[in-house]
């Protein structure tokens, strides 16, 4: 059994996986909370096949419950959300990962990404960046594309690549996924560098630079942990990106 903040998952007696989530009514927006179901139509993105679901409203509290059944993962999750050791993934894995990211971004959706159940908006991007960084540069996002919106090392498998936990996917600024995975890799310099290399087109785009600052703001902002090994590399990258935005 796997327990997370608002969900619990377990293997069934018919060799499938069921994830049960509890969510407050105030966190269920217009687009619903059927991310795994909606992601089932995404071609070219390796993920456990969705089988079905059941949804019900709690009789005593202002919450709803949802149980989704999917195929079992093809491999083990790579690690925790933030890694401290290099998983030493083969080139084949990186090819499958990058292909999935390209395929995902090429789709169209009316959903809006909700990482941590918070809708990604222009205001959120601007406020997050300005909370942590100053400087004369524009924070306006130009391109919004479908994103997983919770891309980290706990939500992908190896040695066979697969991406799961699709509850929060939707349109987001280009580069959000790449920047998020890079931020989860900063404690392992070689791994962070590999993410930069694999998703170079994202990081070199203007929106990708903004998303890099967005992720850095979470590491360096008001709630920064003084012993976080990601602080210094995030600070160096933020300084570089701000300089590029100001001159670009």
C-alpha cells in the first residue's frame, strides 16, 4: 500500500492498481479532478492504461472520493521526488522520456495544470517569481502547452519508462515539466545537467527561463530550508537566467 498526502493506492487481486483520493469540494474546479481518466487519450505518452473509476460524495464532510483503476506500473518508481543519488538511467530511458515530453506538449486540452491543486495562472507565475527575485524583466508567459505538472522522480519508472500520477495535468507555461524535474535533480549535479541537455529546447525558450525561475523561487523563497543542497545551484542558475532575460 502506498500512502500520500491525500491518496492511498494498492494492488488488487486481479493484478491492477487502484488509487483512492479524497479531495475537498473547494479543490474540485470546473475541469474536474479526473486527470488520470483524461490522460488516457494521450498518444505517445507511456503510462499505465486506465481501466475505470468510481466517484462518490462523502455523507458527513464537504469532500468527494474517487477511485481509479489502472494497469500495474512496468517498473519501480525511480525514487523520491527529490533525488540525492544518481539513478544512472540508460540512454534508452532518456530517449523514451524526451519523446513522451514532446508528444505531451503536442496535444491540445482545455484542462489547466493544477500542481498541488493550485491552478497555474499568469498571476501565480509572476507572484512566485517576484517573491524571490528582483530585476527589470518581463514575466509574461507566451506559450502554454499540456504538461504533467507534477514531474519528479517519484512519478516515473525505470528501467522501463512510464509516467504516472496524472491528477494535475493540463496547460502550463512551456518548460514547467523540464524545470520541475531539473529542480528535483539539483542535489545530483550530473543528473541536473542531463535534464538540461535532454530538454535544451525548453530551457532555452523564454518561457522555459521563466519556469526555471518559478521552480527556483520554490527552492530559494521564504520557505527555503537552510540545509537544502539545492540552494546554491538554484541561486547560480537564477542569477544566470535573470541576466539572460534582462539582456534578451
